[in-house]
């Protein structure tokens, strides 16, 4: 199967904001990140961009994509992305003041309580997810119609 290319990334419809962030016209998920479908496979757009521009393996589970300070989570500008580790990412969240989000009790988008679920089977078994009911419905509709 053909892997996505830089040309694929550059062809994605986007808006460029004042910080130079490339904001995709695709709808973001409840966590703020954007997914793009290439060759029938859904990719995290920012991670795919980082891997293509830096010749890294998308499947490497230890690889974390880091955004520069003041950068939108939807940004996929290769100049705003850098590779790192979970520790680097945690330190970035503390530096940027985003580390308090994990303690919030309600969805910032819909202002209703989160539902916590634990994945029971598959490769993500044991993963804990927090989403409100409306985010779950929106994600399911997006998945159904893409």
C-alpha cells in the first residue's frame, strides 16, 4: 500500500492564522487533534506531518509530536512540530499552562460532565478515555460519514 506523501499534506485545505499555524479545514476531534484519511487509513495529521518531514516511523509508539509554544493543537505546520517523548510533552504542558485540563470535570466545549470509559479489548485495551456524551456522538457521526 502506498504511504502518504508530503504532497498529500500540502494539498489538505487549511487556514493560516497569525502565528503561522496551518489549521486544517477538517473538523477536529474532542481532544483538539485532526485526523486525515489517506489510502483508507486514518492518521493524526500533526503526527503524520512530523514523520514525513523528519523521516520518522509513524508507528513508533515512543515518538510524541510536540507543538511549539502558542501553537494550536490543530496545527500541522512542519515548522511548528518537533519530535519528543512523553516526558517532554508533559513539561511542555506545564510550561504552557495546559496541565490543568486533566483535572477538569466537564467538557470545555459542551459544558457537561465527562464520561470515563476503559477500553476492554483490542490494541488499546486498558486505555482510559474521558469524553462527554455530545463529543462521543459527534465522533461517531464523523467516523460514520468519512
